[in-house]
C-alpha cells in the first residue's frame, strides 16, 4: 500500500484486523475454571479422568521418561520427519503387523493429531486437481477450520441424527456417491467425536467398496484408538478403507491413548499408488512440514518410542489402556442404566456422546448444577468420576420429558 493510500484508509496494519469470536470449547474451559463450586463437573475438555477425577500420567510413560532422562545425550534437531523410529513403531499399531512392511505407506511425525490433519490438508491442496474433501456432520468442531484454512474446498455430508441418535448411513452413502474420483472423504476411525456413534464393520466394508469403486481418497482421523473396543478392533475400519483405496491418508494421535495431551504427539501416514509414488509423497510432506513447523517436538515421540521398543513397558501400556477402556465402558453402562432415555449411551464408543438437550437446557445445566458440557450437548464420558456420575445422570434426566407411555 502506498503512503497516500494508507493515509486515506486511516488505519495502521494491525488496526485493520477484525475481532474474532472466542473458541467455544476454550471459553467453556475458562468458565469452568472460574466456577468456585466444589462439586462442579467439567465435561467439556476431552481428557481421560480416573475414578477420583484426576488425569493421570500413565505408568509406562513415567517409566519411559526416567529412561529418557538417563539416556538422552543431546537436544539437537530431529529433522522434518521427526523421530523415524517412533513412526516405524506406530505404523503396525495403525495398519496391523502384516500391512506395516508395505513400502507404499510412508509416515512423518507431527505435532499431535491436529498437525497431522493440517499437513494432510496441505498435501491435498498442493496436489491440486480440484480435489474436495467431504466432511460428515456433525464432526469435531476444529475439523472444518483446521482443514478449510488450508484452502481445500469442503463438502458436508450427513452423518448423525441427534434426535433419533442414529448414524444416517444411507444418507451418508448417497452423498458420497456424488463425490468425484480423487475427492477426499474424512472419516473418524473410531470413537466418533462428538457423537460416539461409530460405523459397524459391515458399514465400513460398504464404505471401503464405495471408496474403491469411485476412486476416492479416505482421510481417516484416528485419534482414540484403543478407547472404543480395543486397539485391534478400533483400527479395523481404517484398515479396510486403506486397503481398498489406491491412495489414503491417516492422521494418528498419541494424545489420548498414551495420555500425552500436552506433548502434542502424532503422525501422518500416506498411502501412494506405488512405493515410488510414496517416496514422492514423503518428499512433499517433508517440504510442507519444513514450512509449517520445521521440526516436530521430540519428547512425546521419544517416550512412545521407548515404550514400544521395550517389551515390558509396551505390555504395561497395553494393560493400562485396557483399564482405561474398561472404565469408559463402565461409565457408559452406569449412565445408560440410570434411565431408558439414556440407554443409547451404552451403545456408543469412546470419550464423547451428545445429550438430547437444547442450548438453553445446557446453560441451565451449568447454572443450576455446575455441569459443563458443550453447547451442542456433547459431553466427555471419561471426564466423570465415580462419585459424580449418578448426580450427572440425575441432573440430565431432570430436563428430559417423560416417556410417552410412562
């Protein structure tokens, strides 16, 4: 801008910025923290809590950190690919031991699942060809801005009906039939956020068939593996669609299943049409990573690497993950047993479900009971403690109409 034009406009560079709305989840966290009621219940933030309401550091993580302190001899940069051994060890967990040697699948470490999602979106943009990304509704609130800000056109498709509490599978498939070859479809690998309503294995097979038949590129967000029905079970759908597709992306996160929330530990995997094509993809990912964060953080990936490279620590991690899964399933069962109107919660998976409440009822739940859930009714099942789950269920039920045949 010339000095004359600048003077005419009358505003300096940063004065031309527009105020942005606060992130709804971050605002909810702030409201909960400011609430002085000792019995408040924060079910907005997506972290696992134990029976006492604490978010623990996993035993295997603590043990691996002690090893890291004693053995790490440098803090030099990792390189844009990150900890390559970490990526190598995560690969069979995601794709299975038999598929892991597939040299058409390459991966890089990323700053959490968010970094993987954004890097994947950037790769789609750079690849060009007018590819669109189909995103189910509802979805994790950060999916749309995270991917959309990379400049990839987004097409929404129906996924879940909060009123009937069912997956809108036929409508979903009809929408995806309208996708063009080379278009991308974003899928939740397991533990759907925000609904907890997952595709069953037969539905995954149908999606895999559609992906193969129409030449689509699945982009799977696998953020909660192990917290739905088990490590292998939770990866089954991902493996089906990746195997069926000529090309695929998988955004993986260790935040939840290793409890490494603040360490931002994840990976992006890409499947190419061949080993040669995969190496070209890898080169592009490294270039994009270099211009985004240059080098990913080391600590979380090093911890996961040590755990998975140490049989006794790997076994303890798997055992504790099963304990976390069992606790989530128990909480779901307790909520569902409180009343038939909440029975659907036991049929869902992972950390989240949506309550059948209006936005006004969500506000009243907060004001009257100190229970914090998202405006959509999404709540973190794993945020409940043993002492407050019954109070939570009773408070929610106070807003729900009695069954018609009561």
